[in-house]
């Protein structure tokens, strides 16, 4: 099995010319920033999906109050 550090250093030496093209005074989020953003996006998507499922279970019909008959309400303007 070849030495892992040798292959990593070989890969780094090939990437060094590419890294020199990047402005050293510029701050970028990098891979860690992308991973954090992707995890947060997946969490929000999962929460929205769960909320949608739970909202589908909600019964929006108002239950009659105590002492009230469960029929249509009488309009006081009739008659």
C-alpha cells in the first residue's frame, strides 16, 4: 500500500499553481461553508415537509361551544 502522505503531497503540488491564481486577500467560505449551508438547507426542507404533513392533519372546522346546538347558526337579521 503506498504512503498516503506521499499521494496527498503529490496532489497538493499539482494544485499549487491553481491556488496561486486565487487572490490571497479574498476570503471565501470554502468547502466547510458549502457543507454547513447544504445541511441547513436539507434541515429546512425536512422541517417544511413535516409541517406540511402536520397541517394536512389539522381539522379547520370549528367545534361547537358548550350549550350551543351543532347546527347552522341562526341569522339574527331575519324577519
